[in-house]
């Protein structure tokens, strides 16, 4: 099975999180879970970071936007990361360390 463009972005995000020793979990959407939860839930130096991975021109859904906003409202950081914004994630990880 060939990797999807979004799975390639997720693999690069995982590499960066591992490089910076970030704890992360990737919740799996099920009928018993919460819909719209970001792809990565992370903790770095006591700071909560939520990351939604997208590829190309993929857009977040209204529910994903709502969850990312709720993370920010609660004092965490939320990012939407694409293949061309991985440097933003690395900058943020350095800043939070």
C-alpha cells in the first residue's frame, strides 16, 4: 500500500517530535471517541501542543477548527502543519524548549 501525501507529512512530524524528545499521542478516531481531535496531542516542557496534519491544499474541517480553537482557548498551542510548513513546527519546538 502506497503512502498517502498526508501520511508522509505525519511521518515527518513524528521525526521532528522525536528529534526534540516531545511526548505525543495520535488519537484514533472511532465511534466511541471524539471527532475532530487533532492528529497529534503533545506535551513539551509542560506545554500542550496540538497538531493537525494536512497535505497540499487540504483544508481543516469546521470540527477540526473548533477543536484547534478550544486548545488555544485553554492555553495550549495549535498548529496546522503541511509539507511546506514543517519549518514552522521546528521553530515552535525550539521555542517551547
